[in-house]
C-alpha cells in the first residue's frame, strides 16, 4: 500500500471514529456524563494527546534524518560512479570492457530507480544490477598496467570500485524504513480512540456551553434573523428605519411640524411638477373631481396609497411611512384648501 492510500485510509478512519463518537454518547450511562467525569476524561485524553504528539514528532525527526543521510549517500554514490568512469576513460583501451560494464550498471540503476512502471523502485538492491557491478569490479581488478601512469589510474579505479561496493551494501542495509509500521499503527489507534472518546463524552457539554454562551447566542440570532420586514400602513413603522452600517450613528428623520411643511418637504416632489400623473397643486380642474369624493376618501388614499388610471400611483404617505396619520390628514387639508 502506497503513501497516498495510507493517508486516505487514516483520514477515513478518523472521520468514522468522530461520527461514531457523536452517537456513542447516547449509550454512555448517565453517571459517566457528569462534569467530574468530563474533567477526568479531558485530563486523560489531554495527556495521551501530548504523549502521542511527542512520539509523532520524534518519528518525524527520525524519518527526516534517515532521508537526509540516504540522500547524501546516494549523491556520493553517483559521484563515485562518474569519477570511476572518468578514471577508466583516462586509462585507455585496456579498460574499455570495465568502463562499459560501469556504464551498463549506471543505466540499469537509473532505469530501476526512475521507472515508468507502477510499483516501488528497486534502488540498488536489484540483484541483476548488483551482478553487473560485481563484474565491473572484477574487470577493474584484472587490469594490467603497462606504465606508471596506468598503474596510478588502476589503483584509483580499484579504490573507487571498492568504495562503490561498500556504499551499495550500506544503502541496501538502510533501505528499510526507519519507522516501523507497528508504531504508526499504534499511534493511529490512539488518535482514533481519543477522537471517539472526546466526541462521545464532550457532545452534551458542548451543547450546554453553546446555549449559555452569549457570543454563540448572538451569532445564532443574527444568522436566523429575517431578511426584511414589511411596513404596514396605519401602524408605527419607526422601528423599520434603515440603520447605517459600520457602527455609525443613525440619523433620525425630523418630522414636519404641520401640513404645509409636510407638503413642501414630501408631497411637492410630485404634486408640484405632475410626476407620475400626480395632479399639480393649483390645477383646480384636476382636483375638482377628487375633492368631490370627500375628504375621507382623500385621507384614505394619502395614508394607504393609491393606484389610479394611466399608471398613476402614489405610495403610502408619499413614501414617508414614518409620518403620523394625523399629519398626513393635515397635509391633505392644506392641499385641498390650495385648490378650492
């Protein structure tokens, strides 16, 4: 099983243990769900968590050290292979066979380590590659120098060949993982157990804490608040005033003091220019039929809003829903007086 599969399996096991813990608290006797029991379990799981963290940290450090030392050994191994090839090249034609075997071994190791096939690489423990290296060592030892220069090169080649054999066996000896699977399995088991116990014992206390926590209650209230409110004509809608964001102080709208001021600050926006088909103040012809309906009808239209013909519409209280009904009636009286 490769590293990715192990990681997925451990993550799935942690999720399952947490889910089981959420449901196991229903089966735990009530005497084990007291605050004292919760404190004891929390203390014990805390100690186990610390110990598991320490062991895990030591394992990570050990694995990192092993990786660094192996990386340095492989780099030195590659450097000696390159240097041996250079020495045999300088030796001359008499070392062609040994040099070819060294190059064949290098190609075989590269093919085994950086393989395109699925599975784990052979590294240097491949028996076939090892036989090629042994044959190259025998070929180097069989060299017959013809002069002093070749003798020096042959001695250097023999030293490098011996070093390669020694490093190969050292890499094979350190090929096993420095972290035993049994230790990892124990740590995973402890982790899953801690998650299950914590969820099974802590669920009721977490729920109680959430109920009494003012910050949690405020967050829940904010998230469950209705998105908006409906302003109803004829009712006090002052609480529905839009509040500025960012903690700025709210600006309170000042109510007009009488009907005349209300007309000038609110109604004149439409009734002075005939916006949306609104009859203009002073147009006695347009107002005559409306005044003939009686003030109760005009009061009702002004307070509740009115939808007439030709897409003519007036919002309730001219859009100022915070205006008191009596002030709206005073405004209607003022407009009627101006058009009689």
